C-alpha cells in the first residue's frame, strides 16, 4: 500500500533510518512501558517502537493512513490504532495502568496548540518526545534573556522541563519541508514549580508579551500599576523577556491577593 502525502494534514514523513534510530535511542523505551505515538504516518517510528515496549497506542487523523497501518501491522497485538484528532483526544483514558510516554512527529501547523492540550494531561504523562519545527523548539527551551524567550517558553516551563536533543534536516523527510526540525524532550513536573493558577499566569504573560518592546509599566498597565509591579521587587521599566517564571508568578499573585 502507498500513500500520497497530504498538505492539508501537514504530512512530512520521516524516511531517514538513522534519525529513526537516534530518536528511539533518545526515548530508550522499556519492555514494560506504555507508549503513545501521535501522527504515526506510515509507521517508520511505530515499527521500531513496537520492538521495545509493552503496549503502543497510535493516534492518526488521516483515515487512509489508518487503513495502511492496520494492513501493515495486522498481526501486532500490542498495537492499538485510534482514528481521531490528537487535539481532541482524552489521553487519560489510556493511562489506567500507569503513566504514558508520548512520542510524535507533530504537524507544524498545530504543534503549539497540541502541546497545550497535552499539558492538560501532564499528570498522566511520564515524558514526551516530539519532532517540531526548530524555531518552536528554540522557543520552548529558551531562558529569560534569550532572543527566543516568550509566552511559549514561560507557559511550557510551568508544566515541564525541556531539552533539545537533535536537529533533523529536510532531506530526512518525504516530502522535504522548507525548514529544519528538532527533537525535544519534555518532562512534566510532578509538582508545579509555582503555586499560581494557570489561568492567572497566562493572563499576565500574554499581556506582558503582547508588545515585546514595551516595558512592563506599559504592557501590564491594564492589570497592574507601576507601584504594584515595584512592590514585588520587579523594575517597572524592565521588559517581559527578562523575567523568569518565578517573577511572573510574583506579578500574578498580585491579581489574586
């Protein structure tokens, strides 16, 4: 069976066996673990993962690919194929026997909202390994003061620690994308590093980064006064990209108290 990649699904299939091996080595699955693969495509990673794990669930939106996978892995009892949208999937239903390890070559056009959907299930996820656009991985892993630091960096660090593992170049895919990809490891915090509710933190972070070149005095003017900002030891003339997660938490607490 063959499949023509579809642009509307953002399909770029990994075809480089060396990269497949590198990703599986980085994941280092054990034979007692439950893995979940998002967007298995034609099964390049799926084939290798099945050699190592106890159970593998895959989630695929393209029904033609679902048929291809069912045909390709017809005799594989450890594989469960779910035809559906990873953006709407309830991952908790797969975690009855223990935490999940989630893997995926994520479509670039939905990677950020899909990450935030998965963050909602961080309590049932041990770790995540994703292939993403390098630009997104750089933003995820950026620290305060870095040029790529922004809302995604702050909000992702609320849920996980992140580590960029390797870059993957266009020739490793079919069709070849026009950008470089990267593989990132995300490990959910067992306990949140700050006690502020997500909704309050996000409100402050969104406002602070809404106009990056503005100072906090201006960008947060509808939420906090300059005196309030200064009251928690933060200079109102500072810019958002200089603030750590903990400093954003201090600002967020002002809206709660």
